C-alpha cells in the first residue's frame, strides 16, 4: 500500500513516468495502471494537495486487493471445494505420482 501511495504522491507532484520509473524502480506501464483511476476521477498533477492519508484512502477504494490479501487469493475458493479429499489423501500418504503409500511398498 505504501508503494502505491508513493506513486500517487510523485505523480501528483508532477514527476514524469520516466522519472518515477527510474527512481521508484517501477515499470512505466505499472505506474500508468495505478494512476488511471485518479485520471478518470479528474485528479490531475499539480491539483489541490492531498495528504498521504487521503491517497491511502483513495488507493484502498481503487485497489481493494492491495489492502485485503483475501481478494488476491482467487484460487483458494476453487481449491477449498476439494479440501476433504486433499486431507484424506494426505492422511493416506498418497504420493503425487499416484503410487502406493510408502508403508504399503
């Protein structure tokens, strides 16, 4: 969250994508992706000043997955439906190769 907030602070201060990319170590396309909602909301570099807290609140609204890790874990629900099966296979010591459990060999 702090890195994205920092991107907005630099962008709002009027730094170019090239400058930001070099100093922050973030690809220009990534910077462009993050500032797009601000542009769409009518926020422009050099506009009325925003505190770090205001930027953080905006970032949370635009990119909720950055502050809530559960939103980034999109495969977990798909795996969760197989939980009981996975547990039973682990208890039976079934190997991933499909062979017999070590105790049965």
